[in-house]
C-alpha cells in the first residue's frame, strides 16, 4: 500500500489498536500483527519501524509471549511500550521484576534525555501507567531516558541500534503529549516522510483495484452507510460501469432509506444501481426466530443468497465488494484461552457462508472508521452521508427483541424516525455515536383518553463512543427525552410506553442483540 509501514506487534494489550491509530494520525501507514508472526512475514511487510505493544503477561512467566529475536537485527527502529519495553529488556539480558504495588493511573514523568524520543518535550510531563512489572537493571549498551518517582527506569534506549522503550502508554489520551512521542519516533528516529494521506490512499487503492479486477465485473451491497458508500465510490472510480451496486431492501431498514439511497447513488453519482426488494424473503427466513445469533446468521446468509442471485442476473460477475473495516479483520492475540470469544457475529464477517461463489474484494480492509470518513470527504461524498451514525448490517432485526414481523418492523421504524428527528432538532445528532429505538417483546398497560391500553414498549438508546468498542449512555436533556416520549406515544399507534436505556458498554453492548 505505502512504502512506509510501521508494524505493531500485538502482545494482547487492550490498546494495541490505539497504537496503530496514533501512528496513522501522523500520516504513516501501520499494521497490527500477532507477536509470533514468522520473521519472514515481517520481512515481507518491509516495516520501517516496529512497535511492541503492552500485554497482560509477564516476560519471566513460562511461555511468555515473546517475538522472534531477529526483529532486532532487521536494522529498523524498535519502540517497546510497557510490556514491549520489558520484552526488549528481557531479551537483551536486563532484569525485569514484579513491583510491590502496581503503578496505575496518572504519573509525573521526568525525561532525563531529550534529544530524540522526548525531543521538544518538557522535562516533566503527565503520563499514564498501568504495570505490575518493572525494569530493574538496564541491558548492557542501553541508557535510561526517563524515570518516575517509583520507576527508576521508565524509558530507555540503545541509540546506536535505535532500540527504545517506554514504561508508560503514549497511545492513550491520558498521556497528553503522547502524540509528540510518536511523532519523534516516526520522524526523528525512523526518519519517515509521512506520506500516507487520504489522497495517496485513494490513488493507491484505485490503482490496485484496477489491477485486481482487470476486465471483470463487481457487485457491491450498497447499504447507504458510510462504509459501503465509500467502498462503492472507490470501486466506481476504478471500474466505472463494471461496478454493479445492489441495494437490498431487507425490510429491516430505517424509514425512507430506499428512496434516499436511490436518489443519492443513481441520481447524484450515476452509478449502476439495482434496487432489490427482498423484504418478504428476509421476513420469511426470520419467521419465529428469537435467538439473536440465529437472526444474525440467517440475515447474513440471506444477504449473500440475494447478492448471488442478483449478480447472476447481471452476468459475468466475479467479485463481491464489501465495506469491511480494519477493526473487523484485525487478528488480535487473546490471552484468555484461544481466540477471543464471539460476543456477536458481525454481519460483514461472521454471517458469510463458507462456500461463496464470488471472490471478496474489500477496499477498506486497512482503514479505521474515522479514516474512512476522511477518504469519503476527499472523494466528494455528501457531508450528511459521511457523518451518518452507524447502522448495523442486520438492521432493525437486532433491535426488535423476540420475533421479527412486518408489523413490529413498521412500529419500530416509526418510533426510530422520531428519535432521530428529535435528536437532530436538538443539534445532538453529530455529538452522539448512535441514537435509536428498540422494541421490547413485552406489552404494558397504559391509559389513553378514558381507555385502557395494552401495547408495546419502546426503549430509547443513545450512546457516546469513540469507536463503538466501549460506549457510555448519553445524558440527553430532559426536554429532548420528553419530546421523544410524547411524540412516540402520541404518534405511533401500538406503543404506549417509552423507556431510556442507561447502560454503558461494557458490560452492556450498544445494540440490544
Ligand atoms: P455492539 O452492539 O456490539 O455494537 O456494542 C458495536 C457497534 O457495531 C455495530 N454493529 C454492527 N455493525 N454489522 C455491522 O455492520 C453488524 O452485524 C453489527 N452489529 C453491531 C453497532 O451498531 C455499534 O455501532
């Protein structure tokens, strides 16, 4: 993709992805790989620098996760973060020991040497620590570059071999000057150019898509969300009319979605767009199904079936384009026994049947969400599309608890539209990660006029989040909650009660299923 790649070796830290993002924010491409990938695979990536992540493990434990030592002989700079620093110390025969009391939270860091990694930084700065082990003795040839009140070695280097380590976490926002440390590592130590920009990404991607696709045709499931829209626009640039977008109305979409997608892509972008009403097929496949995982699998499978059928009608199609993002494909290390347990099967990944007849093409596989938005802006996609809140592949089905029927979909669609409308009216839409309504599988008693009612219950979910991995429930103003509740109960016939979800993720998830 780019000549300048930073390799982040993952030792199982919860912040590994953040490291990759901090690097990319400086216009340098980065990839995350498990700590034990073979040296040959590392050489094939031709990294210009390597960053070792943190880890819940200890370097002195049996079967401690350790990289192939030959990474240090590649001649590229290595920066170890937290456990990563201890890995370098351990492999170069320094001494790492457990400390009496875990150092956790904000710490004042004293930078002892400030001519490369800490260049331009103050002598004292706030940083964030989370460690139970510490380097007690430096390996030979290394010198200390930072300390704290309790850690005599909070940073070290071997300048001649360009090996560095910090005990704190520069990748978290709690280390306010962390971005400067990455900047120094990338530009002073690795001596990179930083030429990975949305423009260069678009150029490179379009070129490689052309090469990969040749004269073949591509189908792409266009949902109207940011990811598939950006993927479609990139593919459209690469192959023009040989891209066939298929919009599947699965009956689980938000109000007015079909019309909006048709106007934008067929009207504005002049793309080949097929609109396929498969709502009956989906609802039939979902009939009687209550289990969330089964719903997801059924929807994923039905999607592919519909695509394949539509693609056949187009003829000569060899590729299926998808807007899969990096966090969905990142191969992270799990220290809790085997691969991380499935919390929810993602529609884009988990729902795919094993025997697919089309080859997958995923132009956004290397990008995080905010990077997709930046690319979308440069591609000239409308602002309101780029900044749309995410909507899950399985759609309303994972917001309708219990069985999914036409009637329940219609009910939720109306309530959901009101939630979004009021949130936009209050100017909050772009401040929130997601806002939507959920329909519960219970009824409750109410009174309307002089009549007793026995109707459905809707829940309003509003969350703030950086990336969807963790989230907090949004403290919506009273006035907004009141307006939402009044309107849903008055305007949506069939709902007589509205609740507000006050759970954060974790331990809850954003979607209800
Ligand atoms: P959860 O519910 O796991 O959701 O906290 C995290 C984020 O992912 C979205 N989501 C999905 N997106 N296909 C998608 O494209 C899916 O199957 C899917 N499931 C959840 C969810 O809306 C939230 O933004």
